[in-house]
C-alpha cells in the first residue's frame, strides 16, 4: 500500500524518468542490431566491418558525453529532455536515409549519444535530484523503462519493418518520438520535484556537492568505477558471444534464447527489491554484494555444460542486473551530492559505454589467439569476487568516516579516508 501511495503521489516525475528510459531503446544495441542484416547487405559489409563501425561510433559517443553532461547542471530537466528527444528523432530520421558509410557512422554516433547516452543520463540525473529518502525506490521504478523497452520494441520493429521496411521503420521511430515522447516527457518533467517534500529525507545526512574535477581526482571514485564497470563489460561480452558459447557447451540456441524471458522477469523483481534495500540501508552499503550473483553466473557458465545451467545462469544474471540498474542510479548522488550530478554522471555513463564497447572486442581477440573462452569467463567471475572484497573495505571505511564526522576524536583524518566523508571538516 505504501508503495502504491508513493507511486500515485509522484506519478508525473516517475513517468518522466520511465519514459526517458523506455524511449532510450532507439539508441540501445538490442534495437539498432535489428537492422544489422539489412545494413550489411545494402553496404556490402561483413559482420566484422559493421562491428568495427559500430564500436567506433559507440566509443566516439562515449568520448562526447562528458562534454554534454554539464547541460544537466545548467538547464532545467525538461529543457534537456526536450532537446535530447528532438536530437534522437533527428538521428532516427538520418538512420532512415543513410546512403554512405560516413553518414552511417554519423547516424550510429548520434543514436548512441542521444539514445543510450543523454536519454539515460537525463532520466537518472533528474530522478537523483528529485528524490532523497525514496531515491532507491524511484530509481527502481524508472529503470523498468529499460526492461519494458527491451521486451516490447524488438517485436514492434519486426512487425513494422514487415510493412514499411527497415528504413521506413526508423523514420516512424522519429515520428513517434516527436508526436508522442516529446509532449509527454516535457509535461512530466516540466515541474521540478522538491526532494524535501518527503518527511523522511530530513533524517538523512546532507551530502557535500563535489565538482567533477574533485570526483575524477579522487582514488575512491576510480575504485568504485572498477566495480560499476564490471556489469556492462561482462554482460555485453557474454551476450555478444552467445552463439560461440552455446556451440562450445553444446546448448541449443533456442533453449538459450528462451532463458532471456526468465532473466528479464528476475531483473524486474530484483530491481524493485534493490530500491527498497537502498532506501533502508544506502547504496554504498550494498556495493559489496551486487556483483556476487554475477560472479556465480560466470562460474556456472565457465564450469558446467548441462542444459539446466542456462537457466541458473539467467536467474543469477537477472539478479545482478536488477541490483545494478537501481543501485548505480542511487549511488552517485549519495556519494557526491546533486549540484554537479549531471557532470559526474556523464563521466560514469561514458565509462560504462566504453566498457560495453571494449568487452566484446577484447574477448574476441583473446578467442582468436586460442585463449579458452570458459577460462576468460571464469576470470571475470574471479574479478567480481575480488572487487566485491574491495567494495566491502570501502563501505567499512565510509562508515568509519561517518563516525569520525560525528566524533572528531575518533582519529581518522580527511586525507586518510580519501575525502569520502560526505561532509569533510573545514580547516
């Protein structure tokens, strides 16, 4: 009942974030790849050729994203959201009319920049600012937009492409963005929400607002990033090479594909569960645990060949994905405040895009050099375990820092905790 009351009271803001995540699908890999075969046939590209073009466009978008993140700190959420939707609509229109490889690269670059990049960043940054006491719950709800889009849009694309062709479908995407997404998203985000409107938010300690320069100069940020980048690197790698994996294990590809529905359902359940846990315990205290299911998923795939291992793997990966989608949205405002959140998130999103682009390429090169793929996956699982131990030490250190803030006689200095204390003492 409390959950439904929360949704009803905050419907417009939650809807705005949800829709931004939902319509970001037009710039996500799963949606763009639906045109893979048609694009390769029209331009005479091999799988490797198109893969390199796509990777280059993705890396270029990741490099550009930090230069746009400041807009979320300078302008209101609805203004950035409106501009992003329009730019994504133009990108889909360009995709529908590509006639050369340079234009194809530009279209892919714009789709990745404004779809996967700015749409996601706008949703997460605005929600991180609008909610304090119930930030975890809010992040869980809006992140469902990604999963609904993943489940719905592939079928829609196939049906529409059967009538309009792949180019006509991309043009229709632009029309939907302008006619549906733009007015609805602008309405939902037009009025900012006061995070102090929830009485519980006054019980949480204030967080100092870090500048982007302070954040990237902090060793703590890079330690946390080493954990945050594991899901996009590992998840993208596992699914990019899924055909090769099923061949190695002797799994029917149809059975493996059927596991995606189980993974999606698990992701939704644990995204909502993580939202409640974040609000109760904090995102930092959950950091040591969110990669453990992914570690187990890697060990299952690398060590077992029974068909049942597919479904165990999918459940474990769904648990980790659910925790990641909610936890990572709430983590950065909890650590670094909200004043410069747009700039900070632009760096983190760019790093995650970079990880998702590098994962398949690095593992592909190792496969070509006869490095065992199951061994590589096992190494990824070991990495998750190792970095979880690091996050456990970091969480304990932060709790000690909070104790020091309350009792300066405890003896820890600002330098000793790498300024992770949310309100470092001023000299």
